[in-house]
C-alpha cells in the first residue's frame, strides 16, 4: 500500500491544478445539492423496542396533546432591579402574552403565577407548551417564540431560551473559536504560519463537504441535527490530525535535503499509510454503531464515518497538491510570537 500511496502523492503534487480543481468542483457540487435538495432535520430521539419508547408512543396515540414539546424562557432582571418591579413585570408579561400568540402554542405559564422566581427576585422563567413533539414544531413557530423576547430585551432584561427549540448562537460559534485556537497552537508549535494554515484549510474543506452532503440528504432520509454536529467535530479533529501526519513528514524530508516533489511522495507513502490505517479503524468503529439498532445513533455514526473518509482522501490528495503550491515555504520559520 505504501508504494501506491507514494505514487498517489507524487501524482497529486505534479497535477496540483487538476486536484485543486477537482476538490473545488466537488465542494461546489455538494453545496449546490444542499441548497437544492435539503429538507428539515428531525428532532426524534427514539429507542425502538424499549418500554419507555412504547409508553411514549402510547401516550401520543391516546392523548395527542400530552407529552408534547416545551420550551423554557428565562428572564434576568437588570442589575439593581427585580422581576417583581412594576416595569420589569410589565415587560415580562408582555413577552409572555406575545409567546402565547405564537404559532402552535397551547399554553404559557408565566413566572409569577407559577412562582418560578428566584429568592432574590432577579431570575424567573416561563414555560411554553406545545401539543406536538419537538420535531413537529414548525420553523415559523420557533421564530415567533424567539421574537417574543423582544418586549423584555427592549426593557433591558436578559432573555435566554431552553428546551432545544431555539438555537443557541454561542454553540454555533464554538467551531470558529476552536479553529482560531487551533491555528494559534499550530503556528506556535510548527513555527510557520503557512504550515499552520494547511491542516486547517484541508480540515475545513472536508467539513464543508461532509456537512453539506449530510444536509442535502435530509430531503431523502430522516436525519437529526446531531449528525452534522458529530460530523463537524470529528471532521475537524481527524482532518487536522491526518494532515499533520503527512505535513510533519514532508517538512522532515525537505530538511533532510529532498526535493519537494519527492518529499511529498515519500510523506504520502509513509505517513499516509498511518492515515489510512487510523481512518479505517475510526470508520469501522463508527459504522459499528449500527449494531445497537438505535436510529439516531446509526445516522450519527454513518455521517461521522463519511466525514472521516473525506478527511482521509483530502489528506492523501489535496494536501500534497497544496504542498506543491507552498513549496519550501512550509519549512520556513516565522516569528509567530
């Protein structure tokens, strides 16, 4: 296998423009498919065959309005005030009133009637009740629920949502923060901004392709949003890791006096073998989740396995092509501190 990977690395280095164009075309095609064919993610987390799932299904069948989705709206009073102050209470009640008029909502229990206020009077919450499971709550209903916070925020209160219906913006920024921290660590460790950027670029391209592909499949299969989360996490982790295997060997080969093309081919043939072996074991482990026969775990495992396969292919082909463009600049040390 090392010989075949050696030839693959040399070919990718020599035909860098074709490789870059091929991966760029793949990315564009997958992203276009995502916009053209994607549907909605499912929020179902069912465990077939268990007594708890049978009880839940029976509850929905006999009492459709029971056991539905719920959201919690948390209100925090401005510093030096309490939720029981007239102005804050009026703002909270206006927010509750607006939430009760949102689509699909059957009831809103305000913090005052439920006595859901902290002892110091600064924090309270309202419960928003829906008659259906969370995966059946429409996007319009979620948007209207989120908009119900406007009267309270306009009055200076802090409003947060719980229950999973309203997306957490902080969670959406976690990947970006991780990438920035990763770049800083790589720049310090490798001593080269160019070398630090290559693993991140290849990992991000792989994640974009895998996440876009999973999203596109929501129009055909029932997929949970956690599948893209796991694919993103593993895609970034193994994408950076596998690229570093080959990049480190390439830098060592160049420092030993090899020409860049030979160094890239040798790195792909040696470190690339470790990448293939590591990627194969991870894929086998993730596909093994199918044995559990829990639908959402199966979907998560397959989506993550796809992300790992893409990360391996990118490390073996796209990285050598990028190394051809970067050349010996990858080994050049910069002052990063």
